[in-house]
């Protein structure tokens, strides 16, 4: 490719590194994953079949929840969780000012009044003491994979849904994220940048059998079999959708789940290397987990001055840093134009946020390149 500079007299390894484009996140697929998918492709089942139940059991056991229900996407899982909780136009749902749109869209989709809660300056998780007393439901986002401390909530809404899309593999003193120790349901995503992947996919875990039943019903168009009227007979009392995961995706999920602990260890190690390498630089390193807590390190959200320039410099050098996220109040669909004033901590953090590449397949060599380019960007004149 033309952008490899062959005039450099560097070693072949360094030249290859220079030519390498580094994403902010990436899946890790091995031969076992491929074999697991192929096996299902050769079977009688493509869409929801026996692998789904096995994946659900394995995921539930992994996070120490009673039930897991697999979905086509993490977003579908969030929508279904809101539906299963019976939330609608008469309810107020709140979530973090800094998250992906899906954390709020699930409430908007159900007709809820949606409002936001400002983040804590240090952790960038929503401030548990700022959850308003009139909130009926909370979508608690474990931002970047750092678990929010739900035991510190000043107000416990009737419904608590953990948006754990970043936090599979994280633990709190009360056990793994997903065991719903302080919530009704936890939602995971298996998008390729997340801790494990099924291509697209998601799941809800819960300890409530009724919720699990409703989640399965919503996943399948709201269909309720009524065999007393004939084996074929069913009725639909409330609309669901087709939110099903395929059987070969579930096989991939099971195979990936076997390597989750290793993935998280690698992410933890890489995050620690960023902490060390950036400690002397003009960068706020990403929030760390307290003793007794395990960070899933889905993202490494550093905070830098002149973010726009730093972002452009790194992209010009094929380091594809990202910004997580444009605060939710900035999206016109939330109708919160006074957001920057109401959520000053989110606004201040947003101006400087920059997610550095972090994924299990990131080599130390590539990470060192990210660090040196970042430091170069920070020390160069605008
Ligand atoms: C990824 C993500 C989702 C949605 O997951 P998909 O599987 O991509 O639909 C929801 N919330 C947060 C915070 C996410 O990062």
C-alpha cells in the first residue's frame, strides 16, 4: 500500500507496525470458535435451536444468575427488558448522561418519560446519590466496564435494569455483574467490540422466573402458546418482535465464553500498562476499580486537552481512537436542550474524553506505538 514509507531504514517489524491500522476495539476469533459455528451449520438447526438454551445456561452460571435469555442484539435485550418490566408512558425512566443511545432509546421506545442523571467526575458512572425520587425505572450503565455501586443508590426505583453491555466479566463485592444482586435484570451485548462476541447478539439475566418468561415471550412476537385449544394454537396479548439469536451465534457465544476470563485478564493488563505509561504525561488516566472490584476494561477512556487535535493526529497515524460518548442530552431526540447546564460533570468530561485502543489482541508493541503517538500529539503545538 502506498502509505508504507519504504524509505525508512527501520527493521521489517517496525515498518509493518507503522503500516498497521489500530482500531479501538476488535473481536478475537480462534479455531475453536470456527469449529463450534461450523458444527451447528452442519446440523438441522440454524435459527433458535438447542444451542440457545445451552448458551443461556452457561451464561447464567457464569454470572451466577438464575436465568439468561439470549437476544439478537444488546439493544433488543434492553427493549425487551423494559417491556418485561411493564414500563410505559406513565413511567419515568432515567439513565446515565454519558452512554450509548440504546440506554435511553429503550425507554423512549416504550413511551416512558426519559431523563438523565449526571455522572461522577471520577468514575464517569452515574452518581447513585443523584437518582431522582420520582424515577420509576433506572437503566444503570457500567460505563467502560467499571461496575457502578448500586448499593449507594439514594432512591431505589421500582425497576432497576443494569446496562451491562460493557461489563461482562466485571465483579463487585456482591459477585459477578449480571447476578442482579441489586437489580431486576442485567443486559449484555455481544457486539464484536464487547468482551465476547456472537457477531450481533445480547442477553438479559435475571433471578425472577416471571421476568424470564416474559422476556422469552417478547423475543418471539409476544406469542403465548395455548395448547388447550389445539397444539397449533397461540394468542398474542402484547406485541413483541423477532429478537431471536441464531443457533450458530449461540455456539460462537459458548465457545467465546470459555475464554472470557483470559480476555478480561488481558484487558486488565493492557489498562494497567496505559496507566503506567501515561502517568507522567498530560493525560487523565481512565478510572480504576477499587480493591474488591474487578473492572472489565471494555474501554480505556482517557481525558486529554485539545481533544479534537489529538483525535485528528492519532487518526492521521492510523490509530483509531474513539469518543464514548456524545452525551445523551446532546441528541435532539431526548429533548433536553438545557443538558449542558443540568449535567455539568458529563459536559466537562465529554470535552476531553478519548477512548484509546483496548482489546485482547492488542500487542504490547502496538500499544506502545499508541502511547508514543499520543504523547507526541500532546506535546506538539496545536
Ligand atoms: C453496545 C451497547 C449497547 C447495545 O448493544 P448492541 O448489541 O450493539 O445492540 C447498549 N448499551 C451500551 C452501553 C453499549 O455499549
